[in-house]
């Protein structure tokens, strides 16, 4: 895993500025994506609110969207380059460098966690490690929103966002993801699968899950 993490970190450090600019307004024409973010925000607020971590936040575009929905949101990303861009573009919010495999967050500290396509560089067989961490850091009753690409294959990227890079992108079958979430103690609340838009190659899935109250 370490070599893959190093390659992922280096790739996103390389593309950080161009990635941020290219995806700056992406949510504007994705009503289903915004709807799931809105439902997530409403569930967190209805539960009493509290800290929400955008895990794999990149340049912070979705973190700031959550902030605009009234959430106490902050971002964590593997790439120092992405975190630097996020801090520069959104100085009013907090961004930290970290890994989803070992979050520097206390047990039960979060009212919500978002992983917006940030598990796509992880093979399906390794998702239980991440899901276990998400369960650990969520408070009982806290919600997780997971976005990912639908399929059952790995695609390797040598070039994207105007740069050469080294990234594996994994697509996941929704039923397998649901089963792994259940095994980690996260109960699926809602699922949306939408067709690919003109810039995408595969359907996209969004899963809202909850850590059950103890």
C-alpha cells in the first residue's frame, strides 16, 4: 500500500493547481450530486450537527460547498499540494494533511464524514480498512456520504489534468460496497446510481450510511 500511496500523493501534488481550476464549477451542472450532498447535510443537522470531515478533500471545493450548507466542515487530504491549494483558495476553512487509513481523529468525534471519490484509488479488497476507520471516527448516529465510480475493474491513468501521472482508478459494484459498509457497522440509508454524463465513462454511485446508535 505504501508505494501506491506515494504514487497517489505525488500525482496529486503534480496536478493540484490545474485540477482545482478544471473542477472549480463542476457541481453547478450536477443536480443529483448536489441533491445527495444536500441530503447528507440535512441528516447531519437533524442529528444535532457537529464536526464534519471531508476525507480526501483535494482543493476544498466540496468542503466549501458543505460549509455553505451550514455544516462545520473541514478537509483532510493525502496530498500536501492539494492542501496548499485548498488553504489558498479557502482561507476561512481548515485543511490538514492526513491519510484515511489512519485518521488523526478521536473515536466518535465526527457528526459526519464525506468521501467524495476519494476511495477510487483503493482496491475493493482494502476498503474494509477505510470503512473501519470511518466507523471509528463517526459518533453513534453520525452519517457517511460515499461517492464512487460504478463497475468492477481497474483503470490506470498515465496522463490527466494536463500532466503525466501514475494513478490506478478502481470502480466498484454497489452491492459489494453496501456489504462492506454493513460489515463495518455502517447501515445504508439511501443509495443513488446515476448514468454517466458527457465527461464520464461510467455510472456514478452515492451512498448515504449511518453509524448505528449504541
